[in-house]
C-alpha cells in the first residue's frame, strides 16, 4: 500500500512548502476560526475566504485532482447534515418547490454551513499536503500544543500503516484458502480476523514500548535540523490572517 496518503505531496517544492510549519498552522487555523464565527448572512466574507484558499492552492502546486478528491470524501457527510436544515428551521418566509415548502432561514443556514465546512476542510487538506507530518507535529509543539497529543498523533501516523498492512496480510491468507461466501456468512470469520488483528497489534505495541524504554525514550523525537521562523514566514502569516480579518469585516454592497 502507499504510505503517504496523508502528506503525499508534502515533499514537492513551492513557496508554500518552504514556509515554516508554525506559520502555516497559525494561518490556516486562524482562517478556520474566523470563518466559523462569521454570520451566516455575510456571503461576501466566504468569497474572500475561498479566494485565499484558492490562492494558496495554486501557489502550492498541489494537483487539483488530488485536492478535490480529498474534498469529495467529506462532502457526503456535510450534505447529510445540511440537507435537513431547510425543513427543520422556520422563519424568514417560505420557498415553495411544488409540494415542498422550504424555510428561507434554513436555506441560508444550509449555505453557510456548507461553505464553512468546505473552507475549513480545504485548510486542513492544504496544511497536510504542504507540510510533512513530522514537521507539522514539531511545529505544533512549538506553538505549545500539549506534547501528549503530538506524541500520540506521531505514533498513530507511524503505526497506522503497519496495522493496515497486517490486515491486508490476514485478508490475503484468507483469500488464498479459497474462502468464499456472502457477507452474512462471513461475520464469524470477520470476527476472527478482527480478534487476530487486535492481538497482533497489542503484541507489536508491547515490543515497541520495550524497545523505546530500553533506548531511553522520554517523549521527544530527535531531529536533525531545527525549524526557524523567517521574515518570509511572518509575512505570509500576517498577510493571510489579515486578509481573513478584512473578509470578516467587509459587507456586501447593497
């Protein structure tokens, strides 16, 4: 399997990839907070937020197909939440579509939640696609994110691939024995696979823990080079966050 599906394009060269992880994390999380706190009626602000995201996307060189394919993964979950809002919220008048009556306030809320969700997810996709995962966690530590969270995330990222590989090996062993049957008859076998995978994962975790203790691991991963904020990084963070703040303050012409 591919072991880089989270940060597959984090090693290409671009002005965005060259930024310090702290600058990118601060800028993107600030945009998410500003976007989520924007009133639903300020549609012009969402246009500015989306423009900022698109500018960074084109400057990063991340393939559009990859970006939108990741965005489409979460789109069904967003739509599942938004689709019921015009029926649940009342007020602002009604919009009739044949026998169906929709609330204008609900439609406004549906549009706002859809835009907020897409912009927020886009920020996370760009952050992970332009920063190697280890560098991102190190940058978050420099931003005083609790080390417990970054350490757990680092181990999850390192060993998630091993867990998936182990599951694939078990599945291949099952298929090599010509096991067939409809899914309803595979429940028992699936239970055995899950139990075996859990036991193997637990044994591997114990071995890894003993190896780390014997090497004096104290919760900090060694690094060859230390990250440093430069003028270029500060300028990006200030301009990006400033653009988001301006978008939050701007009102449409009316």
